[in-house]
C-alpha cells in the first residue's frame, strides 16, 4: 500500500458536496485538504455545453451507469440511475435545472429532529452559494460561486405552455425559488453565458491551485480506515495499485446517496447481520444504513405539434444543425444552451392532501422513446410529471466486499396507493393544461400515453410500463438515523457524511441546489463557524 500522507481533512467524492467542501475548507491556508474522485477530470467538452447532458446519459467513463433491481411495481423493469463519475459528480452530467424545494421541506426536517436545518436556517446558505443573474433580493444572492441564469431565450411552445397553465387556473411564476413555488414558468439553470456551471467549475476551479489542496482523480475508495472507533483515513485503488491517506481532523464521505451507504457498509457500518453475511467485520451495527431510499419518478407525455420548431426538427436537418452550432458558438443562444427542463411548473393535483404543490412538470421541446435514445423523427415536445413527495421507500446495499461490484439498488417506486393515485392525477393535470386554447392550437396528436387511455386503470398501466427515474436518489444515510444533525456518523468518531444521503426526506424538486446548500452549511459545522444569523434575520 502506498501512503499518500497525512492531511487535516480527507474528502471522499468530488461531486456537488465534495467540491463545495474542498473550496471552503482549503480557504484556510493553515488546513491541508485531500479530495478524492473515482472518475477523471472534467475535460470532456460535452460536460460544458448545457444540452450535452444527452451525450453523458450513458457515458461509460463519466457515469457510474447504475440500474435498480427489477422494480416490482414497474413491470419488473430495471430503471437507470445515472450518477456522475467525474470532477463535479452529477452536477457535471445533470440537466442543470436550479430548484431549491419548498420552505416546508426544510421545516419538516427541523420539526422531525434535524436541528439547524429549517428553511430560515438554510436560506442564508442558498444565498451564499448563489450568483443570481437577476440580482440580489430577499431570496437570492450574487456573491456566491454558483452561477444561476435564465434560459438564453424564450420559445414559442414554452410560452404557449405557460399561457395554457394560466388558462387552466394556475398562476404564472417567474421565480420558483422565491416567495412561492406554485405556478408555471421558465426554469433557471446552473449556467453562465451558455456554459454549464457545475460544482467543479463553481467551487473547485477557483481553489485547485491552492498549495494546501490536493486533488486525486481516478481514485476508487475501498474502505474507510479506523483506529478503534475513530475514522482516520481512507484506502483506495488507482491504476491497479493500492493507496491510503490519513485525515487528522476528519474523514468526510461525500459520494452520494448510492455510493455512500455502500462505502459505509464496506467499512463495517451497517446492519450487522448483512455485513457478517458478506464477510465484513462489524464496526457499528446500524440497520438504517442504506434504507429509506427516496427518488423522484417521472412519467413522460409526448405531443406531436404542427410547428417545426422543436429540437427534433433541428436534429433532423443538416442546415438547422449547422445554424444551431453557429448560434451557440457566436451568441451562446439556441437549443444547445437549454436545460433538461426548458419551462416547467409546480402544481396541486386532485390528489393533493394540503395546499402545497405535489407535482412538478418539466416541459422540453423535444421527444424521444426514452432518455438517452435518439430523438423522434417527427415534430414533438414532452411534458413529464414528477410526484414531489413520494411515500414509497427503497434501499441501497452492498452485495459484495469488493467495492468494484455495484450495490443493490431498489427504489420501490409506486409501492403505495398514495403514489399511484398522485401519478395518475399528474397525467390528468398535464392533459388539462394541454387542452387549453393557448396550447391546444399547437398540438396535432397526443402520442403518449395516447387519447384512448382514459380510465385510471389504463393510465396506471401506462405509468407502470413507461415511468423512469428523475435521477434524485436521496435519504440513505438520513439525519437522525445514520448521522446526527451535525452530519457526524452515529457510533463512530471522526467521520461525517455530506451529500444527498443525509436528507431526512427528499426535497420538493430537483436536488442539486439543496445538496450544495447542505455542503455550504456543513463546511461551517466542520470549521466551527457560527450559523449565519445576521443573514437569517435579513432573509
């Protein structure tokens, strides 16, 4: 084993949270920081072109390429779970949509025992992370590293969708991350002047020349090293060799909601019986490790349109492809700048149990048989529904002591009657919006699910056959179950988890913004910095 030395902090995982921590901890020149990433540097050009996420969906090098076990309620289909394996993690391959969630999400965390994680306490960290293109206000900041921008230009179909939502009785909403989430509007994106602003671009690039920050790529963590009950470092493989390094103050696990529980279990932290069955020595018996997996599921509706203004049309014409590339290179505008949701909305369906939106809609100006496939050869757009707070729960567990073996992932989608009813209601909500005059004049045919599917049973069958993940796995090392409110792993010393796995419940929307804010607050917890009380008062 090759010893790479001693550091104050060892951070395992250079995804959204790991990049934030590397920047904030190494800002103190007295502290030495090691950052490990299983994948390569973020040099692939498609990472930095917003629409390039389509090229990265199944990338064999930059993507872990996970799949769930056959999902019992989805006709035993295995569901793709792409995860970034590159500097920036999933923020380097995701759809760039910037959504924080609802105020109540964080208040629910605090009320359930996650002290310090209420909305009022988290808002300053959202603001601290953000460089908002529209300027600062009560909800937004401009001094942070993460660029948040408007779409580069409007689109005729997006405008029609927003107008149709208003005709259907929903408000227009220009800022889903402001005073209220409900309504329809354009999504903002983590981009700057037409280029992706990943966590690696925002946080790591400004810090990587610091002499006290060491970044090691292509380093696949095998296990956390312990001295008794204290974590003291990490062991990893790279290029067929075995390495180790030691963290004198803390070892920080930031590998995401899939890899984090696996690595905890490989290090002896988890259900004792499960670990013993794999031949892993039990260091701390905690049956909650890897349980409580929550993920957002999406159901796509595809509509053919009488307007040849879709990305399908652009990609089907050589002349239009040349124009699309030229506009991007010269103006940083056009389809290549668009996120995985061009416009969208947050709505209350007929199944909503309270006044909070329970459904997110993503509206995109292209269509495909399934994500990652080629675009359809006809003019069409997609509106997908996503239940914001699913009640189904799954798990992630190691199945071998070999860290190169992918873990067992089961999201357990649609396992509750509430989730089934809400997803049916989501399809009906989309149909209602599409039937409004502002939108209906552009639609020639509902291709998916198809107008003949009208009963609840028929729509549920369609969902079972076609639903997929929205790629938001969370909650597998939750606060109060696996970590305490300071994100310290319960039962051992010197080890924290800082990533999506610590969420007590999934936020109501896309998750990347919340993960970055969690890491911002975690950096203060690690460094012993007082909470941003002044900013809280101003917010």
